[in-house]
C-alpha cells in the first residue's frame, strides 16, 4: 500500500497553504490585534478555531467522505440543496466578495499610499481595471502560469512578510497589555475573534478546494481511501501550523501598533501604515508589489476554479470563457464599491453560510452514527439555516436594517434564540434539528426491523 513520504506531504501542504493564504488573509488578524489590544490572546484563540481549525476540518471532511467534490458532498442533504449551496459558496469565495477583495486589498495596502493625492475612486477604478485585465488574461490561459506563480511568488510573499514581522516585532510600537480593547473585544473577545475568523472564508474554501488536495494525493499514487484521508489530514496539519503562526504574529504586530497609531478603519489601511512606519517609501513599494502579486495569484485561481465549477454545474450552459469573462467583469464592478463596503456586506453572508458549512462538516464526521441517512442531514441543515437567517439579518449594516422590518426581525431572533447576541443563534436550532433527524432515523430503523 502506497504511503506519502515526508517530502511529498510537505509538498502537498505547501500547495494547500498557497491555496488558502493570500494577502487578503493579513487584513483581518492585524485589524483584530488593533481592536482587541490587551484581550488579543483570547481573540486570537477564537480566530484560530474558525480561521485555521475549520478549514482543516473542511479538507479532512472531503477526504474521509470519499466524495468527488462539494456538490456531491452537499447533495447528501438533497440534490437541490447541493446545487444551491455549491453555487452560493463559490459565488461568495468568487466574484461576489473574495475576488473583488483581492483588488481592493492590493490597492488599499500598497498602491494608494504610493499615489497619494489621487482621487480614491478614480485611483481604485484604474487600478482594478488593470488588475482584472491581467487576471482575465491568465485565467483564459491557465497553463503553467499558476505553477510558476505558486512556486516563485508565494516564497517571495512570505519572505517580504517575514521581514516586516521581524522588524515590527523587534521594535514594537507599544506594550500589548497597555492597549485598551475596543468594540466587541471589550466583553467577548473570544467570540468576537471566533466570528472574525469567518472573514478569511477559508472554511468555505476548504470545502471547495479540498478535492484538489485529495486528487493531488491520489496523483502521487495513494489509492486506498483510508490512506488518502490520513495523508489529507497530515498535509492539512502542516499547512495549518504555518497559517496559525503567521496569524498570531500578525495579530501581535497589530496590537503593538496601537502604541503608534489609532485603530484603522480596516486591516488594509492598518497594514499599510505599519509598513510605511518601519520601512518608509521603499517598504511601501515592496509591500505593494508583493501584496498585489499575491492577490493576482489568488484571483486567477478563484476565477479559474469558479469558471470550471460552473461549467460542470451547468454542462449544457455557457462555456468556460463566458464564465471567466463574466466573473471578471462582475468582480471589477463590485471591487469599485470599496473595501469597507465589501467587508460590510460579506459579513452577513458569511454569518449565513458558515453555520451551513460547519453543520455539513460536523455531519460528515458523525455520519457513522446514523449510516449517512439523508434525513439527519436534511433536518439538521434545515434547522441550522432557519437559525442562521436571523444571524444574517442581525449582521446587516445599520443603514439597511435600522427602522425597517429587517431590524425588527433581527431583534425578534435575538430575543428568541440563545447565543444570538454573540452571533451564534444557529447553534440551538442545529442541535434540535440533529435530534429530530436522529429520532427519524431510529424510527425508520425500527420500522424496517419489524417489516
């Protein structure tokens, strides 16, 4: 029976890290560090659960399920649900939020600081047009470019990030213990950090891209399902350790920067300020180039992945070229709304999708208890979705919900569901749905035993 060598596991782990970690992943821990201040460690513990632990479990779930991708896995709930969930998840980690975020992060972190004095709207429009023109060029000609970018630019990105971290941590701007926490980090730092980990979207990406890891391991000659699952988990652990270390160091850097700056409006601005403080204009140029290239890599991968997925979902529909062009144009339009708007509106969508992803991952691991019975999947998912809708409404921007039926519905859900105030109103409905599903399963088994 073929087993992967340590070198092969590290190669798969490196590929997995490259898929998960783009420059956009930096903006959330640095912002969290600034806001959490002296409560940074509690916040970081929560962030690592959803930002690192869940992606690992998502990849492992696909490995142990022996399914050929997200559509097949989510169709355990039902075929229509599988199509709905797969479409919404890919659109979320694709043209609606993650791909536009690549352009806005690149502009906010590096380019905007270099072209000071230019109109923000005009500068972002020009930059994002060029950005997505390059993304589309490579997306229509994937070939070897992704391999080249992955092997060359990922190490360059990590090298430049390492220099910034070493410089910042060696000369901290302030003591973490003296930085007062802000916003939700004052009273519930752990749970706020837990929700902040949603913003990485990596648990969703784990479900979407886990099959790539599984296929890579199979391509290395591992065929036995149990060994595939084991190798998947090993590669995921190595990748997760590297991600966790980077997240922690960036969070510390963000918290210490409060001794120099006020908390920025978003993590992109915070990162740009920190780089400019320690390295001046030269550092800003290096950071801008590194972040932009890293985001280009991520955007090309996402456009390619989403395009190929939609071709498979709708085999009688448009061609890959149509999807690639359409997703690039849509991403360009959304990117020009600005980073703050993208973050504001991605938050409620993630508050709805993450509970569904978590329940799917949990049910996959627990499926041995109920023989993979669809009834358990369906009841649990249905109740989880019902609870998550209220979390979705509650997370909408105030301008959308204040004084409307949306705000009243959100308040009703907060009063009805335990843990809703901290963003986890879906948990009790999910447990109830699972209990009903298990009851239906055992009732079905009892009837079959008497028939």
